C-alpha cells in the first residue's frame, strides 16, 4: 500500500509540474542619451540618432569654444 501511495504521489506531482505554464521573460530596456537613444530587447537592439538641433552657434566661455544649440 505504501509503494502505491508513493507512486500515486509521484505521478500527481509530475502531472502538476507539467500543467504549470511558464512565461518567457520579455524585458525591454531603453535609454536616452545626448546623441543617441536606444532600446534592447529579447530579439535584438535598436539605436536611433537624434535629429540635429535647429540653430547652433559657437561661443567662447572662459577661453574655451563651446557649441550652444537652442
């Protein structure tokens, strides 16, 4: 009787394990930088260049040429 109960428990545990459906991890990570924005997901990555600023000019700040875009 004891071996029958162990066998029945084993079969029930196996059936319960097979009945549970697992989900896949579909994480997507995105980041926005100064020059580019990009996303990485389970099927690959994509990088997008940001459009250039409309009006830019070079100015001197403390003796250093700096580009300012508005």
